[in-house]
């Protein structure tokens, strides 16, 4: 083994001391960081408490949401109900609405029904509902869920009774009678009391008319239908009240 010179030994010693000094500084700095980290976290957690909810703002937001919901609902009701209609004190309010094919209002048949329902103490209305009530399918839906209709449009606040009707016409041609057209008409009716909208009385009227033109056949069928309405003993306010409360 070749002995190292004193100069080489001194240089090696100095390098070793330098490395040890570096390690000690790194260890010292790391120790300081480890000590300081939890202290800083503690102070930061005290200062930051997360987003704070303003109770007054929350209450205002809830009121604004409720106001908007009420306005939207009022707009919805006004689209299908003529809100200008005023309820007359002491009178039973009866609304009548009839739909033909193509979701169109049939005021001729509706007028016949309203005339037949006229009684002392009862007020019938043909204009309670808007045209959109029929054209947008609410009348059709009411035949399946009348109770839902009363709730969504709040009808119990304005009506005592509701008469719904939907008319359908089927045309046929008889070649043996010089191509005479026959219009077979059906009228589905539903009577509803506002006190018990989940209970209804329903029935159907049938009438037919003939003519060389479709308009002639339809007119004859409708005239016969109106005659049946005038003689219909089911179609009375008393009938609505008795039937719906006796089920």
C-alpha cells in the first residue's frame, strides 16, 4: 500500500468536512421546515373558514324563487283560462267547452249544451277557457285526468261544475245510393263537480247525417246531435251534483 502524502491527506480531510457541513445544513433546514409547517397550517386554518353564507341573502333568494314560481304559474293559468271572468255571488258557475276534430272549439254544440243547462241559480259560460285549452290538448288530457286539470288550473276557485265534450266524425260513402256521404258523429261528454273532481259522469251521444256533400252530411248530423242534447236527461246541473256525490 502506497502511503499518501500529507498534502493529499489534508485535501481529503477538507473535502470530507465540506460534505459533512452540507449534510448538516440540509438536515438543519429540513428540520426547520418540518417545525414551521404545522405552525403555519394552524394559523391558516384559523384565518380561512370557508365561504360564509349570508342568511339574509339566502332568505331573499328563497323569496325571489317563490315569487317567480307564482308568476310562472299565474302565466300558465292565464294561457288557458280567461281570468277576466268574474264569479257571481250566489250562482253555481258552470263552464262548458267542446272540441271538434283537429282540436278546434265547437261553439255551436257548446251553446246547445249551455242552453240546456240553464237553470235559475246557475250561470253557464262558453268563454271560461281560451282557444289554447283545446288546441294544445288540455281538454283531451282532461278526459284522462280531470282531477289533475282542476289542480293545475285551480278551477275549484272559479267553478262549481265543468262540462267537457269532444266530437268525432267518421265519413263513409254508399255507392248504392249514388255516392251519398254519411257522417257518423259521436259526442263524448263528461260532467265534473269541483267538489269531487276525481269522480266524473261520462256518456256518449250518437247521430248521423247524409248528403251529397261532406258539409251537408256533417250539418245534418250536428243538427240531430243538438236535438239529442236538448232532450238529454243526463245533461243537467242536478245530475252532476247527484251522480258525482252518490258514487
